[in-house]
C-alpha cells in the first residue's frame, strides 16, 4: 500500500512539472515586460497622425502662400491704364479717372502715385508742371490681384487757345517709375479725337493710387 502511494505521488509530480514550469516562465516574462516598459522613454506626438516633418512642411507652405498672395511691387508692364474723361469738367478745368488693371499672372503691390505725361502727334513729350497731391487721401500700400484694378484721379488746368506757350497733345503715357515718357500709352475714353490734338494742359495734378474708386470719384466731382 505504501509503495503504491509513493508511485502515485511521483506520477502526479511528474505530470504537474511542465505546467509549473510554464507558469513560472510566464510570471518571469510578465515581470520583465513591466520592467522594460518602465525603462522605455516616452514620446508625445505634436498632433495625432502627424510628424514633425509634416508640421514643418505645413508652416513653410503657409508662409509661401502668404508671400504669393501679397506679391512684389507692381511693374508698369503688368498694368493697363484706361483714362476716362469726367463729364463735370469746364472749359478751364478738366478731370479724369485713371483705372489701372493688373493684367499679369500674379498679385502685386502699389503704393503712392503713378506718373502721367501728355504726348503730341510727333510722339514728343509735352512738358507740363505737375504736382502729386495726397488726394483723395494719403498714399498707402495695397495688393492688386490679377484682373483687379486700382484707381487714381487727375485734374488739369486747360490752356487758353490764345496761349502760344501751351503745347497741345493728343495722347497720354504713364509709368510707375517716374519716367512716363518711356511708358506705354494709356487708353483714352471720352477724350477728343486724337487727330484734333485736343489735350491742352497748363498744369496737372495727380492723386494717390487707391484700391477703390468711390473716394477718387468724390474728389473728382467735389474736390
């Protein structure tokens, strides 16, 4: 009876040994995993689903978009000028609206005044005393997108027909660089026929460039 009990106990221990070994190994692995997790450095991502490179790229793209929207200084070659004679002129004083349209492919900035000069039929610059005035308001920097226009007003005193010192002109040239004699010709609306050389300027005033025409019109009508 004693011998049989010993055999039974031996067989039970032998059968249980693999399970005990597996349990011990599992416990050991669990403790090791906890220890490794405790020693592992932690990181916090800037945003979910993004990396530092993504954040840097997004910032660079935003800055590039801002520069593109603002643009560099406008060039004379990118702007088409249309000068429209206003109906409220008198035989001694005339006024006109200048519309500068950005025909380029990119936005650009304007600030201050443009230059305008009369030209005669021989394509010669007619010298006229010119004054740039802060009307209808001070000069300011603004952006002109492609296809969008800026505005300015001009006023001039008309020469008397008997004034032999006054030269007659039939067209107007414009520029943003201060040398209108080298600039392109403006398109004239409601002016006398060019063949009549009907532009007679004794003195000229040029107003500031503006992003809106309302204030310019108010100056031309009432200023």
